[in-house]
């Protein structure tokens, strides 16, 4: 018999510093999702190729992936809270830098600086959530947090159209969001948070990958679809004649899909076998990639497919993080979350550079084909890893 509303278990009380970190990261994602499509359009209108745009969009993720193995050492030296603040400061500096120059290679350098900052802030947020949220509510609270990020990811690209912002104004608004995120986390409660047990031996990144390789691959695929396709697909929209507001709204559809699916997938993760959820998500991505092949004849599919990519790609990442909180509870949540972030950022880096090259040489059909093959690889992995002891069977 269903519980009456008054009998339903209340959400656990979380540390004030953790809420500040979560809200600060939402501000970062809002700024990131606003800025990157605008920068992609600036590059496209200045004559940059799809490959050049893809390379630029890849660099922050490359920087994240390179710094992830060093994050535990950074956290140990200056503390998780201070590392988070340093990360936001670096991202703010990079964002302001785009206002001061139009040089492509200078932009690439700023993209690397932003990626270094994101590595510290991102790892800190995910590790703190995995370590501090009770096991009974991990799915729902992780889903709620990811839904908050999805809302920010959806709203950011819509702001130029909603507010009538030009490219420079959008850049300024993005910098303001980063400054707000940093201000929220200057409270002393932030530096009191911990991300692992003091009496546990730290686990290395490679050991974490070997411990749960199927989760790492799901994170890679999720990264490609949720954050690795926004800039290049926005640039494609601009190429076929969409104005700035409509082109960036394609990236907004990615965020809207992510927002819509995160809490439901968190709730389902508390009630259904994770392997089934991973497999269904991979199957939906295969179908969406095949549908994207028709986007040249039916441009509305750009928004439909983007919504599915954001929703399902984000769900794969959320499911991976939920499993990390369970599977790494007795070792190191920091190692597990770092492994998933490394996978996700590898996907985020792979998505734009491969997609840019594919668009330049094989058009929309090639883009749909490579995405379908990628999603199919995850589906086959989940189907084959059905034996006992697999995290995906959960």
C-alpha cells in the first residue's frame, strides 16, 4: 500500500557548505552553457572551420582530463574547499579574457585555463556529494543536483534569445555568473567539508577504472552526447542560416533534455537494476543518432535529437556517479568520482573534435553514423556484462 504523504521519509539534512557548493556549481554550468555556444558562433562567423571550432571546444575538456590524476594531491595540499574556489577563479579569469582578444590561439590558451579551473571545481563537487549524501537517498539527491545543472545548462544558451544579448553582452553575463558562484562559496562552511574517510588508503585513478570499467565507458559516452555536441551542433545551425538566438537554442535543447531526465533517472536508480537503465539509455541514443541523419531534410530534428542527447547522455553520467557512491563507499569516493569525471571529460573532448572533422568531410550523415556506432558499443557492453558481480547489474 502506498505511503501517505506524511509517512514518506524526509530528505536528509545536508551540510550548509555542500548546498553552497551545489549552487555555486550551478552558476558555473549556467555560465559555461551560455558562453560556449556564443564563442562557437563568433568563431563560425569569423570564418573558422568546423575542425577549428571543434578543437577549441575540446581544449577545456583536455585540460580537465590532464589535471584529474593530480586532483587528489591538490585537495590534500590546500583542502577541497580552497581548491574549489581556486578553480572558479581560474574560470572567471578565462571568461574575462575572451572579452579582451579575438585571437584564435589566445582563445585556445584561455580554454585550457578554464579547463584547469573546471577540473578542480568539478572533482570537488562530485566527490563531496558522493561522500556526504546518505546511501538511502543517493539516487534521488544526485538526480536532484543533476537536474539543477540541467536547468542551468538549458537556460544558459537561451539567454541571448530571451534577453536580446549580443555576443559581448552574453560574455559579460557569463562572467557575472562565475563571479556569483565564487561569492556563494566564500563562506567558512565550505572549507570544513571532507571528500573521503581520513582512515582509508587512497585509490589511484587507474585502479578505479579497472575496478569499474563499464561505469567509466558509460561516462565517456555520456560526455560525448551531453556536452561534446553542443558547440559543433550550434555552429552547424548557424551554418544553415539560423540567427544567434535560434542557433544557441539547439544547445539549450541539450540542457532542457538533461534537466527533464535527471531526477526521474535518480529515482529509478533507487528502484531498478542499473544495468537495465544503462542499456535502455544506450538504445535510445542509437535511435536518436540514426534520426539525426535526416536533419538536413528536416531541421526540426536538430532540437529533437539535441534534447535526447542531453537527457540520455546526462542520465548515463548520473547513473555512473550514483553507482560510484555505492561501489566506492568502502574505499574512496574521490577516486571513483575522479575516474568518472576523467571518462566524461574524455567524451566531452572527443565529441567536438571528431564531430567537427566528420561534419567537414562527411556531413550530417557521417555525424549520425559515428554517434550511432558509439552508442551501440555501450549497448553491447551492457548486454554482455550481465553476470553476477558486475556493477552494471547493481
